[in-house]
C-alpha cells in the first residue's frame, strides 16, 4: 500500500478541513494517509518511508505574503535540507480578493524547487470556503492518488 504524509497548518480550520478531505479521498483510492498538524511535525518527518509528502498552508496578509503562523518556522527549516528527487504535492486556502492569492503555496513551491524536490501535479489552491470546493478537492486528490 502506498503511504502519504499530509502536513498542514490551519488557523481558521479551512486548511485542516481540506487536509482531512484529501485524506478521505486518498484512503478511498487505497492509499494509507497520515495527517499531521504542523505543530506536531518536524523536517525529519519528510524523510520517513512515504511515497509522497503533501504540504498545506493558508496565506495571510494583504501587502506581504504571510504563512499560517504555525507553519512559518517549518517553512524556514526547509531551506536547510536537500530534497533531490523527493516527491511533493502542495495545497492551500486563500482569498482571491487579496494581492497574493495562495502566495504561501507559491513560496513553498519555490523553496522546495530550490532544494531539489519533484512535484506530483499542480498545486491545489482553494479560493474561499473549502466546503464550496469539494469537487475541486476530490478531483485533485484522486488524480494525485492515481499517480502514485
């Protein structure tokens, strides 16, 4: 059975909701998914025996890109690690009314690319309430699971 680790940072509960939905859909596709709030995660967790790491973070701030508060230190720790060949997928929640819609996801992608990571599919960016984007979340999750 393929194993996936989903690490997320959530303040309002939206990113946590999406993480759990991703876990449900992938489990239905026969994937073993471990969900972990970023406050209970360490960079070393990314090197456990998982076929894929999925990182989820919401974006905060109007003028500057801000990471969800618990995720910020985790993000900075990524710059010290070589992820060459390690498969990742990314998701995040945001509001397209802001200048940097899901900018934290873009920053994560840039950082991980600099560190050699490989991406499985395009990042999932949820605009607004995730309960209104279930079809988008489900389709993305199924596609990522099918590619494992």
